[in-house]
C-alpha cells in the first residue's frame, strides 16, 4: 500500500487545493439564515457528485483496460491519461491568467444573489454544480484513480488509498463547515481572513497548481512513453 499511497499523494494534494470550492463554501457560511445546514447540504451535494464521478471513472478505466498489470510498468492508458490531463491543466492555467471569469466564479456569483432567500435544499444542487466546476481537481482525480485501479495492491489497500484521495478533494468543503460546527462564532475571523486571501489570489493559486501539475503529469507521461 505504501507504494500506491506515494503515487497518489501528490495528485491528491493538488486536487485538495481548490479556491473554487473553498470560496463557495465560505460564501454559503456567510448566509444570514441556517448557514451550517446550508453548508452541509452543499457538502453533501458535492460529495455525491464526486462519488458518481469516481464510479464513472472506474467504469471507463476498466472498459479501456489498464494496459499493464504492474505498478512499475506503464501501459498506453497510463501514458494517454497523463499526457491528456497535463495538457488540459496547461490550458486551464493559461485561461486563469487571461482574466476572464471562470465557470466556478460565475457559479459563485449566481449563488451570492440567492443566499438571502434560498432554503437548504437549494444547496445540494449548488454542491453538484460546484464540484463539476472545480475542473482542475477533477482532472487530477482521474490519473490518481487510474493509479489505484491499475495497482497490484489488495482491495483493502486500494479502498484506504481511495478514501484518502476522496477526503483530500472534499477538504475545501469540509474544513470550513467543520470549523464552524466545532468552534462556532470563534471560527468567523479565521474563515473571513482565509476567504479574503483565497479570493484575492484565487487566479494565481489556480494557475500555479495547474502549471505545476501539468508539468508533473506531462513529465511522468512522456517518461513512460520513452520507456515504453
């Protein structure tokens, strides 16, 4: 399991850094009525979406085949996924630097206009859309999921590593609502400062994450291609 965990860890950490989901959750927690209930509804909607995405991902990866049953020998599926995801992240990084509103930012703007009147059930579909607009995390999730499915580790080890990967993607949503749930109003100042920092630097953070992991995925994919 240690080898599989080491493979998945960098991608899981990259998927965890999501200004889109974090600012959306802090925005929901600023609602004047039932903020915790709304935040948990948002988290549930996003969590279910990620589960569906994972199931679809595993189904597709199994149907196309892994191309290799070894953790150290990389087949064509590994190469194609790494290179394709690397190129997608490169495009996302360039887009983040262009200054145009992203899908996540547009989504947050729409949420902000409905905060005062919407009930908690509204936030489950908001979580669904919010997760889908967190494109960089979903892109990084896919090669990590492929590493898990192709690993020779036993099912229990794969389940543990998948659980870790899943929780890392959910951290930007879980952390703020857990802080509020446990600490109450004492967490308000901390979340406000975090929100200001992330909102001010969200484009730079997104671009840096996209470029760093684009380079990582392209490097590992091309290295595997050369060694193929």
